[in-house]
């Protein structure tokens, strides 16, 4: 095990890293401040291990990742728009960019729902494999909210729009 957190673990077997989202004490995986920070740390651990030849992103729960933790949204809107962009969105995008820039192939194994940030996590992977039960999407766009982790550029680039 090269990384162990409360939301993410990374173990390496035969030069393949498995980054597993499994948020403790919750029934689903979601992107909250803890998970984003652990993704940053786990990505750094993977990048530092030169023996790794590939990464598989999995979920330890029946769903992949349901998106952002909306219970944290209230505190985000107390400051200025500049502060929101600089402190939150820029940090999150940097974390996703760092994972996308890993020098080895990455695969998302989508076992269930991957919405919002969960779907965006799959978009930073080089490949995606989905179970028949998997569902993906960016539901925040129906509320006028822009996907916060770069999905508005990654998805059109992937599908050729």
C-alpha cells in the first residue's frame, strides 16, 4: 500500500496501481475537501513511484462517485467570486490536471453512478470501462452550474464535439 487515507487508498500489484475511492463512514463516494486533498496526495505518491506502469481507478462502493459534497457549498459562497475561483476551483482543477498528467496509462473502472465530479474523474483517465449498470453525467449543468473540475473542456475533447 503506497497511500492510505480516509477516502482513497492506493495499492500496487505487479506494477499496476489501484486507486480506490472508498469514503469511510459514508454510503457513497463524493468529492469533498478531504477527498480532493487525498486525491492530490495519492496522485503524488503514484507519480513518485517509478515502478508503476499503469493505474486503475476503482470504487469500493456500489456506486463510483456521486459528485461533489453539496453540504460544503454553503461555506464556499461566503467570500468573493475571486476568492472562490482562486482558492477552490483552481486547486481542484490543479488536482485533476495532475492526475491527468501522470506518465502512465490510467483506466477508470466505472461500476455504477459517476455524476458531476465523479464523471469528471473518469474524464481525466486515458480509458474508461463501464459496467452495464453504470450511468454517467453532469447533472449540475441543468442547474446552471458549470462542472468545476474541467469537464466542460475534457468531455467535448473526448467525444469530438
